[in-house]
């Protein structure tokens, strides 16, 4: 029986793959340049616009989790790159999951429903943590694993040959997925490997930060070396939204006139001592709100900030600008025009 496991919601590297998969992963390396396989991204999307790095592998075997950039965008024992889309509704767009290199499909599984995993209420998913997934054997002793694909989206089967960039399926939320994403993990000669640095996992903090010997092509290496801090969504509502509702249902309905106007921002990988500035302008160009949130005392993998409460006095197009600021530097800035319709007094 096929076992495809992902550690996006688990906390152990043991039992990552079934023995049959490990056997495939440890096949003899072919005579190619082992230093530069030039792997591509596992997704066909615009990083920082419609997809985002949520988590990276943990390179430190100690109790202190460390990502490949010497930061904290990971958790204990996490073994891969998690590239997410915003909400469960967004999986209907069919964001392509693609092959990172030429290879052969060795294992595949489909048929597991998409839903946001809730540790408190969902039944145990033992043996199906990866959800709908694939294993691809490449040259040079490399094996890649893709997890949490959308149910029914797989377009390849075991034995199929794929080229770098070929579509394998779509981003989903199957298995132990607490947000919609694809989880990419890599093995080299049977050993879990961090592809941005090109080093085996578990070497410790000294293995982070150096990407010169990495396995990704230069453009991908550069993209993945940027800060994972990002603003996912901003909006207006008549009450503060909840993170759990945002990831499942998307943004809430906007307010109408004579209702409270609450400006909100949903961000990921927000570092300690960062804060948000929210500025709202009414249809006449008057500043309705210009506030700064308190600085964060500690890092937040997911964070929701909001401010406001004044009533909208007239219908029309309101302008919202939100900045994520760390120290004196603006890390991220986004603007949005939002139409507020006529409500009842």
C-alpha cells in the first residue's frame, strides 16, 4: 500500500516514505553534474502576488527550528517547502503544480477530499498525511515529493515521463493541510535534502544562509531567498473577521453606509517588532482613518490586524492602504479600492 506522508502538520521526519519509495530514491546516480541540477519551482504562479512561501524546511535537528535562510519560517521537523494560495475557495482556480525537473512518476495518489484540517475535530489521517500526492524520480539520485494536491487534479500516472515544467496537478488542501498549498520535499541518494542550500537536512544552524551550492536554478534561488513576510489580503468589513474563516471562506462581505467600517489586514511570517499602518480615505478624498498597530512582541506565522469602527456616511469608492513596517523599513505595501454600497439608517 502506498504511503505518501507530508510533515506540514506532523512533527517527525521518521516514516516519510514507504520502503518501496526509499528504494527508488537510492538508485545509483547517473553521470551528470551533481552540483547544478537547476530545479524549477513546483508551481506555476507569481510568488508574492497569487502564491506565497508559508513555510520552509527545518535545517536544525535541535529543538530550535531554523529555516534555510537562518530565520524562523518553519517548525520542528518540517522537511519541505510549503507554497500556498490564500483560501480554500482559491483552489477552484486550479493553480498548477509542475515538475521541478525531468523525471519519471513512481507513485501517485488521488481521491482524498480537500478541506482545512482541524486538529481538534478532524479524525486521524494516519497514512494519508500527504493527501493527494506524487513522487518523481529524477536523474542524479534525486527524488521529489509533492503533497496536498487538489482532489481529481492529477494528470499523470506511475510510469509516465515528465519534463521540467510539465503540469502534475493543482494546489489543494488534501491530507493534513491547515491551509491550501503544495508541499515539496527532496531526497538525494535517499537522504532528505534542503534544495535551496543543497545540503542534507539536519546539519544544524551552520548549514543555513549559504545558497551557492543549492539545487534550484538561479532565478528560483533568488525568489526563494527573499523574506517570506507578506500581506495576503486587506479589506473592509462591519466587524473584525476571524483567521479561521478567512482561510476557509475568503474575505467577509464589505460594510454598507451607516454601518461600522473596520479595516483589516491578513499577513504571514510577520517578524517581532513589526507593525501595520492602515490609512482609509473616503470617496471625497478625506482621511477617515490613519492608525498604526502596536508592534508585535513575537513572530507570527499568521496574523490578523484591524482598526476602525466609524460609520460610513456615504456610498462610493473608499481607498485603503496598508503598510507592513519593521523598524524604519516598509516591508510590504498594498492599496485597494473598495465600494461601499447604500445601507439602511
